[in-house]
């Protein structure tokens, strides 16, 4: 962290106590004014402290500085001519007038009838960042296959590891006595599981053994990440949550329902490795550009000359 950042709490407190007008300059970023109103454009979500805390104010100011640095980069790349707050206000007024005119003339347009400063800023800035990334990805950090393969090795464990192949047997015992208490249910479960694992008996034989207790049903379920259907996701997640890290041949209970007992037996589990490089190349390229862009902006931030008032 630079020495400038160490003085941020005291300086920021001074800045916000004297800046009372939305157009007041609270800092300059490489000589470019940053006005108080621009702090309100920062969407600070998942707040951990009160909105008016010094922590939040520091974060908002730092975020505004980084936005201004990206605007300066866009100007350098020829994507925009004027990045001042005044120019933004003028553009917003023109855009809103255009929308009112389109509405009056019954012309088709997209988006709100009138933009607020905040949502227009977010719209413009998002598009600006896309334009910056597009230009930089063609020059400064153009993603070659060699770059992407190196990046793939770094992120494949967290992003591209395939889910395990899972094969389970789902048992359901419909009890004759629907009022059977938990103690008796657990006793029944242990007895049935013992018969299944110890003798490895067939389902038809098992049915005869438990006919006085109730009816038993069984279903094999396979979750294969290569051939899985789109509707599998939620069901697989539920099964994986229940079986956890049990070993092959072991059992796990399913939450009890009135009059019935359910449990799984894990029959097979095998790791399926990773999605191969070619199959994830497009998403990998997008992630690589995003990652490179973040590093690029951080490097610019380290070299930036920030003066706070």
C-alpha cells in the first residue's frame, strides 16, 4: 500500500467536512478533478457497516478514484473526449430530452423514459469498460493460446473441475404402521441395511424379509456429468449433500417423511477430471481478459498522482 493510502482516513474526513456542494472538487486524479457528486455514483453493495461510516466513505472514494482512472484510460484510447462531471451532466440532459421527444413522437426507444444521474452513469461506464477491454485485448494483453493455457492451469481446479460420476441406490420403505416411532424406525433401517450389505441379497428376497414391516422399493440413480440432463442439477446437489464423503457400499439417511423411510446406498463414485482446454476456451478467454484488466488498472493506480483537498 502506498504512503498516500495511509493518510486516507484523516484526509477523507477533512474532504467530506468541507465539501458541501455537489460540484465541489474533493480530489484530483492525475490532475483531473473528482467532484463530490461522483461519489454518489458508486454502488456499494453488501455493506458491512453503516452507510455513513468512515470505512464506507474511504471505500467509496477509492472506488471513485479507480473509476476516474478508467475514464482517463478511455480518453487516452480515444473512446471518449471529455470525462468531466459537467460534460456528463450535459450529455445526460441531451439524452433525456431525446427520450422525451421520442415519447412525444411515438418513436421506439429502449430503457427508461428518463435516466437518473446514477443509472445513466452506470450504463455509460459499463459500456466504456467494455470498449476499453476490447481495445486492450487486441494489444496490451492479447490472449494467445500460450497465455490461455497457462491461465487454464492456474484456474482449472476452481473453475473447470468436473463433478464426480455418482451411482446410488435409493431405498424406500413404506411402513404398514404409520405411527412407528423414531426408535423403531432406526431399528428397522439398521436391520435392512445389515441384510443388504452383509448378504448382498436381491431385492425380491429383501421384500419377503420385510413384508411384515412394510413394502420396500428400490431405484438406481446415475449422475454422469458428461451425459447429464439439464434438469439433473438440483437433484444431484441434493444427493451429493446427503451422501457427503461416505465410502462405496455405505448408507446415508434421507430426511424422514410420515409413514416412510428413505436412504441411499453409494454404489459407485469416480472423479471425471477437468473440462478440456478447447471446450472452455471461449469462457477462459473472457476470464483471462477480465483478470488482465484488473491487474492493468491496479498498475495504473499504483502510479497515479492523487491530490485530496
